[in-house]
C-alpha cells in the first residue's frame, strides 16, 4: 500500500489529531451517529404525537363549549357535552357556588428547552371554566396559551386567545367610571379585541349564536405543527377578521355623526352601573376657544337636571363643551366623536346623558336627544 508523503508527515507530526480523526470517522462512530439521528427522530415524533393528542382534547372541549346556551343548558347536559370536566364547590358570603373547569397542558413534561426549541417544541396550555347556578350554566370562559408562564384565570388577557361570557359589565370596585370604547358601543353583544399579538372576546348571554360559534372555532394546528403560533390570528383567524370588520363599521358610524338607538339600547342593557340622567337644555352659545394656538369655535351648553333615570347625579351641567374631534381613518376608533351639537335656534329641549362620578366613560355619543 502506497502512503503519500503528506499523509506520512501528518501522521508523524500530528499523531493525536490523526487518531481522533480516525476514531470519529470509523465504523463505531458511524453507528453512534445513526443512533443519535434515530433517537432525535423518535423524540421529535413523540413530541409531535403528544402535542397532537393534546390539541385534539382541547378541540373536543371547545366543541362542547360551543353547544352551551347560557341560562338554558342544564348542569346534567353540561356534563354530557363537555368532556374532561372537574367539579369544584365553594362558599363565599354564605352563598354556595359550583363550577367546572378543565386544564390541559404539556407543562408536566418538564423537557429541556434549549435543544427542543430547534424542533419548534412549544408550551401548549388550555384552561376553561363554567359557572353553574340554580342548575343552569351561567358563565363560560376559556383561554389558550403558548407561553411557559400561564395566566391565572381563563378568559382574561394574558392568553394568546381567550373569551368569556357576561350578562353585563359592572364598574370595577371603588372605580369612578367604566371605560367603553366606540367599538364596544357599536357591537355590545360581541366584543372582539386585539392587544399586541393576543385576541380576546367578551360576549353576552344573549349574543346571536352565529357570533358565539366563532368564539369557539379555532385553528389549533399551529400548536403541534412546525410553523408554530406566533400571533393570535394564526389560531383565531375569524376573530381577527371580526376585529377589523367591526372597527371599520364603527369608523363609518362615527363619521356619520349619528347616535343610533342600538347604542342607547346596548348601554341600558349591558352597563347596569352607569348613571343615566335626563337633562333639560337651558341655553347654548358659540364661544371662540384656543386649541394649541389654533382658534376655533365650539358650542357650550347649560343643562338643568330633570330626572335621575338610573344611578346618581354625578356633576354640574353648566358650560358643557361640545368637542369637534372626529378620528381619521388611520387613527384608532377609540378617539372621541362629537357630542350632540345643539342647533343654532335650539333654546330648549331634553337630552340623555351618561355619567358616573364625574367621569364620562363613553368615547362617543355622550349626549343624545331624549
């Protein structure tokens, strides 16, 4: 066998590295490489299968939750249509409560994060809760999470997608007001919202079924697939589309400078803590004001309280300014829309005003004709 001078020199001058190279390329090394590849294949397959089975369980729960009719579905029916429920009973203030919850996750796997990140291994978490009162379902909530630090309660922000049902929105404890955006006003029964890369929905007990079905129609394949779930729209494309559609419709309503009856009905039905006042117009006038160096004219109106329809009187009603701020299409629809503008010849009349402890919670239609 002929050995080249270069190889001979390498073997003589670098014997240690020569032995290492020979060992790493030998038959036993090749067997080890194959075994490592096969082990990696088994691990990735096991991870994929584990994630797939968890997603299937979550989908089964979501399907069951979508069949619930608030205030109608009985506790016995709930147990039949929603799988994996765990019952919990407790007392608060001398009142007994019963709820059912579901927790599904791969949190207990406790696998090392670093090497598995390359395989797109990610945390899968799902929480759901159902509150039962007098033998019927009163509230439903759920949350889907892809982060290793789970939020505390389902149906609240902190999850990548979450939803909860309500009968109404109450003021926070010791709060001066409840913030309701123009989008909430436009769609009071179904309130999808985006916060960063997360989506959450609040829907009422009497929301149309065709809307509530969308709340539970999720695409969870990205939780076990290679692409992963980087944004809530990957999981809830329908809810994401609804956010955009409702924002566009709200914008059109805002620039119309009209306050439809549906806004009034939604506030009265779903915001029980908000004060509603009947005011009489006693005078109105145009006054020139300075807005950051720009002079403009705005209406200032005086009102007299005629009746507290609900809640309590929460302010003085002289020199109430009519703001002329309308959002542009590129701005958030959270911007304020003008109040009801009094007519030039309007010297008297009655209006409805919503208020709560000197805080005006609504971002549009603060005042409307009675």
